[in-house]
C-alpha cells in the first residue's frame, strides 16, 4: 500500500497489454456507477510501516505483472 489511489480503469490499463500479449481480447462493458461502487482503491500502510518497519518493495506495475504471470501460469498448466 503506497497510499496512491488506483481506479478500476488504472488496473485494467495495466492488465490489458499483458492479456493481449498472449492473445486474450479484453472487452470492457461500462455502466453508470452505482451508489455503492468504490471509485478509487487506496491502501495506506502507514500504520503498518510505523509499527513494524515494513514498506512496500514492489511497484504497482510490477505487482500486476507478477500477479498476471502467476495466474496465467496456473491457467496454462491446468490446460495441459
């Protein structure tokens, strides 16, 4: 948690090139926001850092890539 907000569009924009690089077509259906929708996802890890000294060591972009690679590896290994 860096305290930097990410919208669903930010997350989609980070995933799209990874998905398209292996032939997945990314389709987005948009709809008006609902009253309970969360516009921005933010994790503030200040308290954790203050109490334990922990700080995030992986950037958002690298975290998305690592997560994608893990899930894609599971998906392709399950297809064998």
